[in-house]
C-alpha cells in the first residue's frame, strides 16, 4: 500500500486538471486502507495545481529506475 506523503505517478490522463499520465503527485490522505488516495499535484516551484481523490488504479508508486521530466501546463 502507498503511504501518506509518498510520491506517486499518475496512470491516466486527467484533462480537466491539465494532468497527464506520468505526472508526479504526493499522497496527502489514504482512503479505505488503500482503495483510493487524495493526491496533491504541484508545479516545480511549489504551486498547487490540484488536489484530487483518485482510485488506487489511477496512481502507482515511483520505481527505482525512473527520472522526472518537466513540462509546461496547458
């Protein structure tokens, strides 16, 4: 299970929030022992883009061999 304050990777596009698969967020609340998560997505300068309730299937843990990439929000 993913714990609070862990970073996660979005596994689906969320165009209503300008978020794409692969964007990184931070779990701020775990729902029902991991069935879902409240996840905060921020810009690289620390501005909150969105705080969203997501199903566990919509996020995954960050792997050891992954690297972040910057992009401009649309």
